[in-house]
C-alpha cells in the first residue's frame, strides 16, 4: 500500500513526466519544491479530479519557471514600488539590512499559496495565468505594507524569525 497523499503522487507523476524526478524521494512529507507542492494541494482541492489537477499543475509549473527567470527583476520592481509607496519602510529595510531575509523567493515560487487564503490566491493565479507576473510584485508590496508596524520595530535580521509564517492571516483579505 502507498502511504503518499494524492498531491504528492500527482507532483511525483508530473516530475516523472517532465523527466525531472531525481533519485531522491520525498522524506517526511517534504518535496524538492515545497511551493509546487502547496500549489498541487490547492489545485487538488479545487478540481477534485486527478487528471485536471495534473494538467493544471503542468501549466503552473511552466509559469513557475517564468517566475524563476524574472525573480531578480521582480525583487527590484518590488523595492522600487515600496520606495514610492512607503519611503520610511523602504529606508528601514535597507538600513537594517532586512531585504535578504524576507522570503520573496518562497512567496513568488509558491505564488503565495502557502500564506494566502484560497479565495485571494485564485485571483492572483488568474492574473498570473494571463501572463501578468507583475501582480505578484504588488501582492508582495501589500504584504510588506500590512506588516509595516512589525517591520519598523524590527531591530535587525534576527528579529524577523517567525514573522513571515503568520503573513496573510488576519490581514484585510
């Protein structure tokens, strides 16, 4: 009998299909790409059909590749956006050297699926699927603005520990 959940099986099937499955196997529920796993879980909940979920996952994985290629540009756009929207917060993040400790890569790679409510995430995915990757820059800026008070009192990188796991819950969504 197989003790893997359906999203794990679908993700492994996708990785086999794309010839990206290495000799490593999931250990303790952690996959090579946790962001893709979170998306697979969400798609499985939405479609409740393994075939539809698989093909949706294939499309999202291709979009995720595009995000990876644009990651540095997206972070730069985010910094520019925040500098215009909230110069005080931007300067604080620069001064305290907090930028490298904010999980942009995880947020963008998972399309925010591990921190946002499903109803909000579907709107983001709809825009991303239409080719508008820039929407993720504005979502990330919104998250930072929503966390403004917490970030402004943060004395340095060590003060960020555990702050981003709570992001997305309890905010105005």
